[in-house]
């Protein structure tokens, strides 16, 4: 079962979204080194990751929370949190992944630390780049994903239709049906 969802438009945003439902029943995606490494592979950042340790999970969660804080600061037009900035920059200074050319094409093998450094660098690029004005939070009150809205007219309301949009639309439909008086036919 694939629990990872990549709907935010940037790997750093999808990484920040691995703690789901931050305002309610939090759901942690990075519960084991294997789950963390699965995220790195499924995100497309790497093809393979060397086995990780619990320390890699703790480091990833620390960086993820710093990324989320900085994205929220930027989205709300606030100054960056200095502690979160230090955490992100320290991770971004480490050696990132290095693509290699093999007979069948490109291949990226990494350590968990290299994969995390790559995510951190992508967060730096995102937070200092042209997509900042396009950052929005999902309209589902339970969801806390932040995504890049590249829709025409910037009218996108949900992180993804499958994950949140359909649920909200179905709930609204049911609510309308419940309050609409039944018509009788004769």
C-alpha cells in the first residue's frame, strides 16, 4: 500500500506534507527508516537509498518541520524563523545526491543524508524563487498541505482532487441534499 501522495507541485512541499492533519489527528508518515527511504524513492528524487537508521528519521523530521515553518512564514508574509532557517541551511550544506549515467540511462543512488540534503536544497530554491506567490494551503480544514497553485486564474482550492477535493465536494452535496425539501410527484 502506497501511503505517499505527491500533489503539492514541489518535492519540498510534498516532504513538508508527510505529517498529515497537523491541526487535528496528526498522522506521521516517517515512522521507520524504511518508510522514509520509500518516500525518497517514490518522490523520484532517488532510485535507490542505502538502508537508514532511526537517526536518519529524526534528522528528516527535524528538517521537515523547519521546512514547513519556513514555508508557512513565507506564505503568510512573515519573517523567517531563525532557528528553522539554521536547520534548513545546515541540511542544505551537506552533500546532495549525484546522478550517474549508466547503460540504461540515469541512476541516482544515495544515502539518507544525501537525499535529505537534496530535499533541503529544493526547499531553499522554492523559498527564494518565483513560485512563492503561488503557495496556497489546501481548502480542506483538516488538511494542512501547502501546494503551488498554477491553475488558470489561481482558483485551485485543494491540494488534490483525489485526496481532498472529492471529499469536500461530496460532503457539500450531501449537506445540500439533506436541507433540500423532497419534492413529491403525483
